[in-house]
C-alpha cells in the first residue's frame, strides 16, 4: 500500500489564466464567487464537463492535492470513498485531469474565496461526461444529499454560447438585430429556463436550439439534484447575476464565447 501523495499541477496557469487575472470570464465569474460564505463552507464540490476524453459517466481524480497559484487544495477522500462505493464513477488518469481546464479554472477563485478559512475545507472535483437524461437524473439524485448540507458549496463549470464557424454553430435570429443580440437573446432564454429549475425544460431547450453550452451536463446534474430536494419540500431559487460576451459578433467571420454567473440559494 503506497502512501505517496499524488499532486495535480496547475497545468493551465500562465496560458489559460495568469497571475494578473482572467482575460474573458474573470469579471463575470466574480459575481458568483462574491456569494460564497467561507465561514460555513467546509466542502467545495466542483462539477466540470469533459472536453478531451469521451466519457459517458462521471469520473473522479486520482490526485490527493490540487495545486493552485495561491495554495494547495486537498481532495476530500472520505466523500470520494463514498462516491467510489456507488460504482457509478470512473477514475480519470492524472494526464486527463491535467489536460482538462473546466475544473482547474475554478480553483484559484475557490482558493481566493476561501482564503480566510484555507485550512478548514476540502474539495470534491467531479468530471462530468456526456450523460444521458437518465444518467443526469441518477447523478443528481446521488448528489442531492450533499447539496442539502449547508456546509457544502457546489460550483458548476460552464461557458454559454460558443458562436461562429470555428465552433460550427451559427444560429441567428434576424428579428433580434445584430448577431450578438441574437446570441444574447438565445443565452438569456436558456438562463431563464435554468432559473425555473426544471431539468426537462432545459433539456428541451438544448434539443431545440442546440446552444453550445459546454457545461450542459453538469448543469443538468445540478437541476436534477434540485428537483430531488424539492420533492422533500426544500425551497430553492436560482438567480443569474451577470452576463458577458468575449466580443460582439456582427458578421459571419466573427466568433465569440458567452459567460454567465449565477447563484443557487437553498433556504
């Protein structure tokens, strides 16, 4: 039995983000992180989509420690042990973990938001695959008991619309005016549906418009966890706090990525 500590390096530091800040999504995401209360948070679940490996389930990290430019974050091995026991999770390789940016992008924010209590919390990173509706339901149900605990914080990693020929997505509703207005209208329609906290409506929206929301499956898992808790009478509401686009598309050669930040409050 090896006692070697496995560390995941901050592999995207200096390229995807730097010491001086996040070029595109930074200011937007900060609106959500402002809601975090470090005095009660003891566990931070981070659900991010898989961009590089085909994955039909969810996967857990082989690491013990996630490095960030600020300080190291410790994975909660007790929660991981409980999740392993379900048989529903795959183990990603350290290479897959370090190649993927969707969880790592949130680590410096998490470290910053939790700085005043940095020795008092652990993280639970979960890589979410291209789940079927029934799998989103299954994982949502499984994670709902953790979501109900006020000492747990859930972070869902996603961009919104990736528009342009390089993303192979050029939906345009001319009645909205300029292309960027059409993108905003499409995104805000999706955001409104997420705020209703109805997983089926969100699934139907994605089927109809095919909006390129990279974290659609992590969002789906969250919505299903919420649906499960609402059955037992827990009151919740979700509000989007900010919306931004990396640039304003005006012609077919342009491209942009949209960002949105929101918060789910459990009463």
